[in-house]
């Protein structure tokens, strides 16, 4: 098993890959009637987590990078066909794609003198929507 050099960026890097499959997942119908839509859905994600000290004088910064792909629904579990998209087109009839993709880039750094920390998060979605929190 390869190891990183101590105190390098790859030292203590945690990498996780997850995949789940849900056969015949039920979604609320796009016409919001009592009927349901059923589709098989794949969800996959790749996560990198790391505490990294940039200096001995500053507490370590905690980073997370997460990418998620969903084959039939968006982040909130709504079927893509109800959002103007389908398995072959992004919501809003955008460019051809396969499902929904999201990328999250948060990090947190404790303060030296204050009882708190600064937090930043950025979320990028496949339908050209961005959210930035500070």
C-alpha cells in the first residue's frame, strides 16, 4: 500500500467511493396525481477529505471535495423528466448529458483567537446553478 510523505498534501488523505442501485424507485409523477413514476436509479459519489496544516502557527484546515452523480433524479430526489430534462438531457433541455451531477467544495479553518471557525462552501450543479456560502 503506498503511503505519502509525512506532512505532504497526500498525507492522511481519506478517499471514499460509493455506489448504490435502487430498482423500481418511486418518484412523484410530474402531473402530481396519485400515480407514481418508477425507474431504476444509480447514485455514485467520490469523496476526498483532508486536514491540512499550512503552517505550524495556524490550526489545520479541513477540506472536503465531493462529486455526486444521480441517473434519474436531482439533488432533492425529483425525477429529471419533471424538470425539463430526462436521462439524455440536462434539466431545462440543456446540452446532452446523463443524469444529474453535483460538486461540493467546502472547507473550514479554526480561528486562532476566536471561539469559532471560518467556513466556506461552494456547490456546483449540472444545470449551471451555483451556490456559495461563507
